[in-house]
């Protein structure tokens, strides 16, 4: 479907003479000034040759050949390089094959912007002048062209123009070019080219008309308007007539009243040129313009210092201009901003809204709306505004209908967008109808449009998006209201509401009440009663409300028989609803009880596994004690065995004691990962470790200069040594604290403390960097006990229209292979392959394009594509919302009973919620209160708890000290 025009090349702002000159920009300023002089000289030369054919004296110090070279340089300064001649036939054949491929691609999808650009480039290289002209014409009909594309096209056409007809064709091209974007360089080329035709009939008036229009369009441009003024003055000065001197005076005075850069040089030039003293009024206007220039300079300098597209700087400039309120300057700054931000829909909306409300000039307003939808055709709001503007300015109905058809083929990326554009068009058609007449052509057209809209949403939209985009049937509701209120056709309105209810809306009370209100206002009591009776039977969300409305109506208007029937139906329905709700509550309570039982079973299994593990460790330790015959020394250590120590996650083992840590694992009956030293050395190292390892409490005041690093390989030998080079690239590292278990095993995470906060912020960029085959996670150091809602997720979880979600990829697919496939549909900014914690691919990826239109194009082309025997699915990135765990509070059943719910901790239903009370001391909990409509869930009592004998305080103490 449609894609938007590629972002135009950023507008290069000229450096002001009076303002501060940034380093490296002095050459650009000199080049711009030289080019202005060259163009002015070329204009003057062309003028002299046209007015006085016998004039052939070159300017002093400048030869005629130099002038020709300057003219050629000026006319082609902005165009792309000329045709290249290929030396080898195989390259020509390769280009021909590529041209055929691009033509075939465009025959399939004419809205592929990049294909148009590539085709024009290749045809131009091959010298296919006729074909390149046709290709450019087709592209310009669909997309607005950038300044570079227009200048290249104009340069080619100017070089081929031979007679008056060709010159008129070039004039037409210039007229199209100046309408796409505001381009001072194109206006300058236009004026220069028109000077060449001054000898023809009406040539002088043509030149002046072009220059005057150029001044109206870009004469206020702070940095580039000066070139237009200078070229116009040079042209008028070249015409040696006494009457023309006053024209030059007028141009000088007009220019000096406008705040432009290099105003001082222009004033000095006027003083030198004028034989008479400058009038006081001109000096006053000049001084006032200088003051205005000072107020504009901060915004112009901000644009000079920023990098394209400079949207924020332009937005600030627009706000400033709108406060001043000069319409011409507001329009100019909007146009300048759109040159670099033509794919920003919000900017087009703001601009068109300003024109709609303030200027209200038909041609200008409609031109901007048309350019907006050509640049951002995927934005439905722009199309809706365009239709409203055309209706507001009385555009012919056929033109509006054609515009609407273009909108339908624009390729919106959401089903609701199609509903919105249909609503806008149907509203327009409804306003055309004169409902005082029983029947009219406009009314029949409106009804047929409603029918077509419903069919379009059902067939086209639902087939593409798997939804119609109108679940509440708003279009049918509007149609029913029109038939009932404006056409007095309640029969048709009832048929429409029957269709609405059959589309899954009969269970909603608000839909029935909407229908009831329509019948109440335009129908009769019989149909109102019928509608409410059906609503009582069908509504499942708020049946009480519908029943109340029915009883209220019968109390007001019904007979006794009607009242009895209504009471009987409402009571029967509410009783059935309450019964269903009670059953649902009981089912939910049973599921909650099952979850509790499963959780308890998991707890028991883990506890029993832990007991067995401790017994094995104890037997291994006793065996070694017997072999070493050293119970006394090891007995002293029982005061603080590793298994009973309190874990301090940020404790750092001294460097060089990795072997001691490995040896310590022998105390737990596990084999060390390296050669085991003799028991005496193990004993010494373990004792030394217990004596020397410091406990380093976490200092929360240093969280701002600390990052938390996780998902590291457990096999990493020396984490501090391995990680230090990575993080020292971000700044000076104060300390790296890897976390070890009590057995000396690295736990896969650590803390990295820097000297400066900016280093810690820079270190966050290392997130997901691969270290020893695993993606390393780097996140801010935050105490989650104080900030339980803190989440570390660097990617957006909202709808991103310029980003795609790709699933079903083969695990062997690399980032480079996927990029090669995706870049055929647009400019790929980033690709992220989703991996698990071990760094293994999951067959998922996110592909970020430069704009929404390219992403929409890629979805249409790539969805269902086969890659290495895998059929992939491609969609716009819109991650589903994560479910928030319910609060641990009981839910009340309809009958008033409190239904018990599973109560989870602060972290939800975790697997680590183990009871800290020894299992031998657990007692059965008291029997829960019995529910009103069912037996209470019975507590689960383990056999060990039921048979446990009573224990004394001494037994309890021995139990806690048992190893």
C-alpha cells in the first residue's frame, strides 16, 4: 500500500555575518556568498545579452569563458553528478536487469518510494532520457519530490530545451517544483532561467513576476532570502533605463525593512549605490529591522547549531512566531520546518489547523492539506481534515469523492482508521441531503454509501486485520439515527438495530438502552416494551439496570397485566443471574483452593529435598572428621557454619582466594572443580577464609554511581578481572564486587561502582552485551524494598507504528541475514534479535524502520514470507499489556458471602514463599468460615504435622541447633 515520501535532505542554513560563526562553518559561509555573487552576475549577464544582443563586453577582470563556467556552476550547484559511462558491457547488462526488476516491483506496488528513486538513478546513468522523464513524472504524481530531485530533473530538462515549447515545458516543471516544498534554491534557479527568455514576448513581465513571487515565498527567509533580493536587484540594474532606477531604489528600501542576515552589508551597498542621501524613513525602518533581527537570532542560531531534523528547535521557533502573530512569517517558519520534518504528521496537523482557523485562504489551505496527505498518507487524521477543508471551501462533489477514494487506498495501519475515514465521508454526504424532501439523489447516495461502508469493513478491512474496527457498530447506529430522526423511517432503523444486536452486542446493556431511547423518541410504547423484554433476557453485564428501566416504564405507562409480566420476568432473570454468579464464585474458590494445595505440595517437596540434602552433607562432614581425627577444631566452627550464615550478597572475597573458595565446597560433600588439596590444606584455607573474608554492607548512598550486573556465566573464573576492561571504557571504576555463595561459587552477578555518576549512566549502554556467550544485563542499582514498582526494561511496551515484531524465525537466522531481507522495504534503523538468558535465539525479532510508511509496507510484503523453511509472521509492534497481580483482598459474592481468594505476597505467586517455621512445629490452621452456598475448603494437614509429639523447650533448642 502507500508509503510516505522519504525524508527530504535537511535544509542547510547559511551562517550569519553578524552572528557567531561555528568552527568549521566559515568555508560554507564563503561558498554560499560566492554562489550568490555568481548567480547575480549570471543574471546580469543574461539580462544584458537579452536586452542588448550586441553587448558582448565581459566584466572587467572576468573573461567570457569564466562567466560561462560560473553560470554552469551556479545552475548545477545543487544537482547530482552527471551520467557515468560504464566501461564494461556486463555492468550495463547488470543495470538493465536491475531496471527490469524495479519496474516489475513498481507494477506490483506503485507506492514504493525507494524503488522510484533507484529506477530514476539507473535510467539516468544509462542515458534513457525518455524513460527517465516518464519515471520522474510518475513519481511526482504520487509523492512530493525533494529539492535535490527537482534540481536534478530541472537541470536535465534545461540542458535539453531547444525552442519555445521546450521552455514552456521547463516553466511548468518549475511551477510544480515550487509547490512541493519551500526551496529558495529552486526559486533562484527559476528566476535565473526566466531571465534567459527576456527577449521573447512578455519576457520582462515574466521575469518580474517570478522574482516577485519568489520574494513573497522566501524573501523573509532569514538566512537564504538575501540571495533572491540580490538577484532581483542585479536584474533590474542591468536594464539601463532611467525609470528602472526607481525600481532598484524600491527594492533596496523593501529589503532593508526586513530582518535578514548581512543587513549591514546591504545598507552599505545602498549608500554607495545611491547618489542621493538615504531618506530618514528608510533609516528608521532599517534600525527597526535590526532590532527585530536581534530577537530572531537566538532561534536562528539554535537551528545552526542543532543537527537535522531539528524538530524541537523548529517547534520553539514556531511558538515564538505565533506569539508575534505575523501570518507571513508564521507560514514561512512552518514551511521551513516541514522541509526537514515532512514525515511528522503532528506538524502538518498543526500547520493546517492554523491555516483553517486564521488565514482561511482557499488555494493556500487546500494546497497545504494536499501536500500533507501526499507526505503522510498513512495518517487518517490528515485525510479527515482534508475532506472537511474541501467541503468548507465549496469544492466540487466529484473532487471530494475522488479524494476519499484515494484515502481508502492510502494503506492505513489500523482497522479503526478505516472506520474514521468512512465516518468523515458519511458525515459529509449527510450534510448534502435536504431531508425536507421525501426522496432525493443525495439521500440515495447517502444510503448506498452506508451500505458500501458496511460491506467494505466486512470484506476488505476484516480480511486484512481480522477485525472490522467497529465492534460497537457505530456506523450502523448513525445510519439508524438518520433513518429514524431525519427520514421518519423507524422500520429501517429497527432492521439496522436487529443487525447490530446479532453482531455480538446483545449482551451489553448500554446497546439495548441506546435502542430503547431511539424507540422512545421516534417509535411507540409497544416496541419500547418489546425491546426491554428482549434486553432483560439477553443482557449479561448489567441486567439489574435493564430490569430497573423496564419496571420504571411499566410503573409509568403500563397496565396491571404489563406490570405483573415485567415483575415476573425480572425476578426470574435476576434469580438465574445470581445463581450463575454463585456458581462462578464457587468455581473460582475451588480453583484458588487447588492452587493453595499445589503450592503446599511444592513447599513440602522442597523442604523434604532440603532435609535429605542436609543429611548427606552432615554424613560427608562426619566422615571427614573421623578421617582427620580433628573433631575439636572443626567443632569450634559449628558456631557459624556456612549453611547457617546470613547471606550478604555484596560481600567480596579477597583477590587470589578462588582456590580457597573451591576447597571450601568440600565441607558440603561436593567435588571441587579443580584438584583437591590434602585435607589439612583444605582445613587451613577454609579457616583462613572464615577469618579474613570481610562483610561489606551495601551503601545505598552510592546507588547513583553503581550499576547492577547480572546474567553472567557461573563458570567465570575471576569476574572482577574479566569485567574491569569492559567498564573502564565508561569511566574510572572504583570497585567491582562479584557475589559468591557460601560455598565459594560465583552467583552470576556483581556490583560495579564508579567514581562519577556519568560513568554509571554510560555503563547502562553495555546492557545486553555478550560476555562469554551470554547477554550481560546492566541495570541501575535500586533498592527494590524501597522502590517495589521499579522496573528495568529499556524497550517501549506501547504501540510503535515504525517498528515491526517478527516471529517464527529460524534459530539459525542472523541479524545480518534479517537486515538484508528487511532493507528491501525501507531504511532499517535497528534490528534486535530476542534471546533467552543464555543468549540463545528465541525466533523473535524487532525491526525498526525510519518511518511508519516503510513499516506498513514491510508488513504487507513480509508477513507470511518463508525463511529457511520457516513461515514468519510480521506485525506492527504492539506488545500486550502485562497483567497486574490482583490485590490480596477477598471478593464478595452477590449473596453477601465473602469468598476466600489466594493471597500472595508482594511479588505475586512466587515459588520462593517458604514457611520459616519448622515443619515439625506446624499446626493445622483453624477451619475457615463456611461459605453461604457451599462447604468451606478443608485445610490440608500433613502426616508429619498430625503425628508430631509435643516438644519441650530443650527439644526445640536441639532442633534449631541440629546440623
